[in-house]
């Protein structure tokens, strides 16, 4: 069981470790997770790999009190929709926060954290989360 | 061999702290006596999603911000720790991937109790100085643990620092003038495979271990370079607690003031492989061009690496390109013992 997702997880390391998404250079829309086709320009679009800086602001958040498999021990934890400075919206955990930081419009910066472990014997999944900026 | 220098440095300390008095309350120990005895008032602990890898990545990012180099020019990545998250599978390749180093680099995790990070610096000095690589990244980071109720529980902390070492003098924030090591087979502190917590030789950890090796490496370095304590503006000795480095300073006639900029142990604890490196990073944060720094690490088992470093003009341009050690020390949030125990897996 703990070995089931290793190849799939590995293919995503690059986009998980650094918010590497894509961008349509025709209309300037950016996408994370990466999209291979621009929904606006369709076949006219020109998609390129694009690395987001990771800074942005909270547009919505909620506190998870009952987490899915692998996240049970992390509860409670806040999840937010973050609008990145370059435009795309991503969902991510907020860490190292004070209660007052959980607010719409709060500026956040990316941090590299452990996302979950595939059990005691599986691999450790790392990725980007967000921490409030002062 | 060409002279090498520090072209970028970075520090990281987790935000969470636990106070010595909080731990003392749980075990019915006298907090005042412990704070006095160890010289530590609180320590940094990792959040539930932090480990040596995540700490090393933040350190590497900060070092790159100051270096301003292309990460793909880094030819070696070494991460020193005694809390690597995997028993088999290097921390260093995860760090390199997250930093965008690419594929053309050599890497390894180093282990030598609290001096695995300083050993990594010597390795990249050798590789850069012999032109095998352009830049090397050496990191010391740990999420150290002491057994519940053990004196180490008050000091074992999380954090670290790292250095990008190169050979182009124009890029040196600080020049690595020389290094000297002193090592012996001394069983003052150890952890066997599958043991959760380390064992230590109690009082044995003082004289024959810390004192002998730190003095041995420091005196050896000064002999080798023809310098004396007076030639150095700042001195960093490994900080297993708030007492040993001060006693060492006294023994070697180092005025206490020279230790203070890098003396971070009282506020964050002993960050093991990160400890003397964090002391150096904190010292660079406030050093002036021309200042000379002497750093000596200590790792149980046992050995010390000593470095002579001269700060260059570039420091003034570089230091504010990333958060300073003090920035991290000040940004803190206290947790209770139950939260601490839950995050550290001391309870299930
Ligand atoms: Zn488009």
C-alpha cells in the first residue's frame, strides 16, 4: 500500500516543490496545477512552463477538523484559497500563523513543508504551503 | 589549492518555542535551577510538518538569495544532520531538487553528531578550492530530540544554517582563510540504530569530550595560521548548552563580548548540526568588513572543526537579502507540553 503512489508522486515533485505551473503566453493567463490547454485561447493558445513566485493573498479559508487519510494527526489545520501575485488561484495549507492572520486579503509567502507521509514505511511527500507575511 | 570563500549564507529557525519552565513543570523539576545550570531559557521546536529536509530547504533558499547565483552552478550539495528523515534516502537530493540545482551535482548526507555541518563546509572548500566544482552548498540542520525527562530535553532543538562556498574572490562575502580539525574515538554520546533517543556519558561529556576537542581544534588552527585569540573580533564555539562555550572562552582567554553575536543557544537551544553554523550566520549578520571570525564546532564521538574567516566588503550588500538569524529568533510562538509531545511523536 505504502508503495502504490511512488511513481505518480515522483512525476509531480517539480511542480509540488516549487509551484511550477504553466502560462499561456497569448493571453497571459497562468495555471496551477499546470494546464496543457488554455481554456480561453484553446487551440490558439501557447502554453509554457511557468514558475510562480508563490507570494499572494488569502481569498478564502476554512479550518479542517477532521482530515483525510494521512492528515488525521495534523488537525486542526487551516486550508486557504490563495490568489498568487501572478493571478492563478491555488489551495494550500496555512502554517505558522496567529489566529489574526486568518483573514481575507492577508498576504502570504511560500514555505517548503512536509505534506504527508505514506504511512510509517512509505515515502515522505513534500510541497509548498503558505505562511502569513508581516 | 585556491582560497575559497562564502558567497552566500542562510539561516532558519522554526517559529515554535517551548520554555524550559514548561518542561520543568511537567517533570516536577526546579525550573530556576535548570535555567541556571544549562543557561537555556527556551528552545526552538519544529512544527508538525517540519523536519530536517524542510529546514535545510529554507536555509538553502536564504543562502541562494544572498549569493545571487544560478542554482544550476552548484556542483555539490551536502546536508549534515543527525535527524535525517530517512534512514536510507538522502536528504541532500530533496534539498537540491527543491532549490533547482538540476542534475549535474554530487551529493551526500553527512553525519557526525553536532559537527556534520562543519564537516560538510570542509568538503565543499576542498572541492571548490581544487576546481572540481564552481560552487558547493553545505548545510547543517537538525530537529534534535531528547528523551522525555532527560536533561537533553531542555536543550535539543531545531534549526540550522548553510553556506554556499565558491572560489571567485570577487564574490566572497567572507574569505575562508583556513581550517583545522581535531578528532578522537570518544564515546561521550551515541544513539544505536532503532533507538529513539540518544544516550550520553553524563559528566564525561565535559572535559575529555567538548573541552579537549574544541580546545584542540582551536589551538591547532591558531598554531597553523600563526594567529592568537587577539587577532579575532568574534568567536563561535559549539553551544551544547549556555555554559560550555562560556567556560571554553574563559579557558582560552576569549573575552565574552566576542562570543555574544553568535551566542544563540540561550534563546533557541542546541540545534546540533546547525548550532555552530547558526552562530556563524548570526555573527555574519552583524560583522563589519575586515572583521575576523573564529568558529569551532564540536561533534560527539568526537571531533571539532575550526575555521578562520575574514569578512569582506560585500557583507554590507548581502546581509539584508534574506531574513537574519535574529529575525527568526524573534518570530516565535510558544506551545504547551502536550502540543510539543504530540508534534514530536512522544505520545501516540
Ligand atoms: Zn490563453
